[in-house]
């Protein structure tokens, strides 16, 4: 008997502790009375979040009595379960419903408001919003944190930015900053540091008439000429600018040619899925008769194409049209097509057979493992290889001087974004990513690039930069948008940076930012893949006045684009979409074949000597060294205006 009582006491304690940790709901007494065996009882249906402790408090009885009348409650309560409570045991004093939290006047400038969910505590909210638990307690005077009810509105203090948990390396001392004082101009500042106004302007883009409090960037090697000024330089912080890979010089205009000579052999190695496309019968198992599944052979339509091959069939169609165009100029183009998927055996057999030995150009393969094999072979044979699709990274270029990546890697986009973001150096930055383990090298690299670029244009300690770990709406429901609202500043302009290629991260963040536009001034930057997100309403891009980098830009008013669409329609009975690989196939074949025909091997060593007018890009191939391959650096800055126009934005010269 004593053991049973001890178990009961332990469970009572667990009920009590559980009610404090998870938060109490307001329990309403039931008005439903019944008489069982001559005793009157209230019949109480258990609602979500209610515990034995909270119900007993509402009726003014002890937990022991509740469990005694309802033995199953000893092992926990479930929603919908009914409890019987003796009417004559209920006391008036304890039966009053729990008092509702006092409604305070809302101050949305300095606070955001979080609605408490089951299981959430003050400590949990402090970690969620990046503030201390003491700050939350002080922001909610009179609140008993041990008796928080589900649904209680908690005030969370806003912070202008948060950089405590980021530990950034301060760059080398190549620059210092001079804080402009009253009466100073570029002329007087230049005189202090022994510079010309022209030199000073070169180091400080767009700063012609500095205002008091502005920072002017000075090369660290320039010691002040006037000794007295040295003691006043407490507002200077050493900094290093980001190193930018400079592309080789290009012709001033497009390369013009009306006639080509010679003959070129091209191997096209793409995953066409010939075998899968040859299977013209499919099995339909959708019907059931008397509980048995019926299998029926169905002939596929004549125009059916295996889904995995559609993009690459379109790319090949673009290559065919480019070959036709070049043939019309006199160049003899011979295409050799190979169906190369992810399996390396077939590719190895082709190489060992010697079929690639006489090729002048190889387009493909698309899978990284096969691309590495082909590029290693081509390096020894002196054959240029073009990777026609985006790769996970550009490491394959190392030691492969004949390899060309036609689609910019994420690293190229990150560099361009970091430079663009630095134009808003005085803004409040919110850096959003989903790297909860701090293991994503792409996120780390991008963050470092941004900090370095920002540090090149303002003092390091003045940068307002906050990281925000992404959580889906399914986790935080309506309070998801509050987390972002907490990171934004109401007093300054904001820049939200989405450091993810994951569609859910991009979509939900864009929707949350859009929902906060009325209260905050926000600019949004993200990776080029943002343009390919299909489940977002187009108006989000326009309402956000978004600037977006893209690997392509098609001007449908150009004559060559009109001609390409016409030729494509006549030959293939359809037109390519804006995102079709057909444009890429045409531009790659036209660029490399015309470059080889005009310049031979010199073109492979220095592709910058050739700049034909292409359809959807303007290849800008750059190599890190003479021993490495080339990567296309060309990106277009596309502007989605509030007037619902999509235009090319002007880039500032670096």
C-alpha cells in the first residue's frame, strides 16, 4: 500500500512540474452534471493542453481526489477523455477560472509579440529570438513565468542587429577610415593624408560631398602629413578589400565574321536515354477489379519523350541549329553523338576505343564523375571540353587547362552578390540560411565574402549584421514571420540575404519579407536559382523591387533571337521556353566552333580574344592560372521593378 502511495505522490509531482514547463491552458468548469449511484458529479471533457493539475485547480479539488475518482488519469490525460468530479468536493474559491493575462499597450517599434504555444518556455524563446531570458522577463512586468498559459502574448525586445555569436576574422591592415568632421571636404581630407582628390575619389566611389559622420577610405600606407591629426584618428579601423578575379581584356565590340573555312569534328556526350526512349510500351496498373489489380499494356503516344532526356534533347536541338548556321558560313561541322549517363563503363569504352582521339571539341558529359574522366583524357590529347550544365562546384577545373565550365558556379554568384550588397553598407543586414550544424562550406564562404566586402567600405565595428537560422512555418506557425520581423530594423533600411538554394527556404522567406513590407524598408538578395522558383507569385518579385543575378538574359526583340525562334519552330515544330537548354546548346556550339575556326589553338589558351554576338549570354571565361581550366563569370543583374517591368540593371564599374 505504501509503495502504491509513493507512486501516486511521484505522479502528482510529475503532473505539477509538467504543467509549469509546458504552460497551462485556461480550464473552464463544465456545467454538465449527472448523478451516478446517488452521487452528483460534474462531467468534464479534457481539452488539448489540460493537465490533471490545471483541472483540479479549476474545480478546487486536490489532484489525489481527481485521480481517485478517475483512475485512468494516473497514467496521463488525452484530449476528449471525460472525467467525473464530485460536486460536493468543489469549492467556490478555487473554481474561478484562471485570470486572463493583462493586456498591455503594444509597442511594435521596440518589441515583437510572440503567442505562446504548448511546450514553450522563456528559455526556449530566448534561444529562438537571440535575446537573454532576463531581457524577456524585464519586457513583461508583472508576468509570472512559472504560470504562463498557452496563448499568452509575450513581448520580445527588438534588437537593431546581432553579431555576438558571429566571430569574423578582421582583415589585414590595408585601409584605414577617416571619420568626416565639421568643415571637412574631400580636398582638406586629401591634403591631410598627402593624396590628390582624384586618388581619394578613386578609393571612395560615389562619395563626392562627404557629410559629417561619413567615413572616407584611406590606403593604410598613407600616413597623415599633419602630425597633429594622428592623435585624432580614434575613428579609424584597419581593413582589407576583397580580392576580385579580374577577367582578361575583351574586344571593345563583338567579333564580326561573314565567312569561315575548315572542318571541325565535335563529340556531343549527353544523357539522351536512347534505351528508355525506345521503350514505347508502358504498363497501366491503375485499375482494380474485385480487389485484384489489372495490368494492361498501353502504347505511348508518338510524341512521348522520356522525361529525363527532354532538357538534353532540347540542348542538342540548339547545337544542331548552331551547326547549320556555321555551315551556311562555310564551316564543315561533323557531329558525333553519344548517350552518356552516369555510368562510367560506357564512357571508358569509348575512350579506349579511340573514337575521341580526332575530336576538335567535346561538349559534355554532364555528370561530374564522367566529366573528370573526359577532362583528364582531353588534357593529354589537347582537346577542349565544355561542361554545358551547372556543377556543384568548380574544383574540377584544377589542373585541367582545356576544360571550360559554361554555367557559372555558386561561388561566382556569391562574389557578384557580395560586391552588390556592399553598395548598401550602412543598412541592417539579415543573413538567412538553413545550416543548423554550421557545416555548409557554401554558407561560410558567402558570409565571409559579404563581411570582407562590407569591411572595405565602412568600419568593421559599424557593420550591422545578423544571422537568422531558417525554420519552416510548420514549426512556428504564424510566429515564423515574427522571427524575421525581430531581426529587421524599423529605424534603418534592411537587406535580407537568402543564403540557400533550397526552394522551401527561399519561398517561405520571400513570403515572410513580403508580409513585412508595410512596416519595414527591405531589399532582398538571393542566389540565381531564385529566378527558377515556380511556386511563388510573380508579384512578390515586383513588390520587393528585387535585384537578381541570372546566368542568362534573352531579349526577344533582337533579330537573331527572332531568327532562332523561327528556325527552331520550323525544324522542331515548337518554340523553346526561356529556361530551355536549347539556348545554351546553340551559344556553346556557336561560340566554341567559330572561335576554333577563326583562331585555332590560340582561342583555347585565351578565349577572351573571341567575342561573338550570342543569344542568351556573353561568355566571359576566366582562369585562375595557366594550369587550370576556365569558368564563365558572366552574370546579368535583372531588376523586377514596381511598375511590373523586368529590365537589365546597370552595374557599377569595379
